[in-house]
C-alpha cells in the first residue's frame, strides 16, 4: 500500500527538482537521483564534464524556509558527511563505470519558496577524508 507524500516530502521533491534544473542549466548531466543505500541516500549524482577531467558530483540538497537561522550547509555535520561518503562508496561499487572517476561533494542550500527557492551552491563543500 502506497501512502500519499507528506507535505515535507512534497516540499523536498519540489526543491530537489528545482535544484536539478539549475544544475542541468549549469552544464552538469544527471546520473542518478535519490539513490538509496543501506548507508544513506544521495539526493543527486551529477557528472561535471566542464574541466579537463570529468568529475562525478554527489549533491546534497538542504532546504530551510528562512536562511536567517543558519544555512542548510551548517546541517551537514560530520555524521552526515560520513553517511554521504559511505553512500557514495556504495554508489561507486554499484556503478563500476565510475569507479576511477574524480569525485566531489557539493551542497546546495535552498531557502524561501520551495517551488522557486533561492540557491547557494557550495562546490567541493567537503572531502571524503574530512568525513
């Protein structure tokens, strides 16, 4: 039996869709969305081919209704970073074509209207060895 999405889930879906469109417009290509593993979930996995070497980008999307009380990146603490790194490792194990790719972890902070939020994209927000 499927239940309708909660208001929070629907809001999260709208924000992630907006962020996805923003990243696609910036030249990234979508590889996966909401990839779930025992160790955690990856909101978006994108490919950034703009540099000399293509880079696989694991994107964490964080929404706050109001940015005055701290941006979403502040909520990506050491525990969350560790979960994201472990989920990224599981993704790489499941997708051998990306095993040797350069990787980075980005955080996109969103606030305001979930249908058209204001975004702050933190490229290379943390490193796997920081987690």
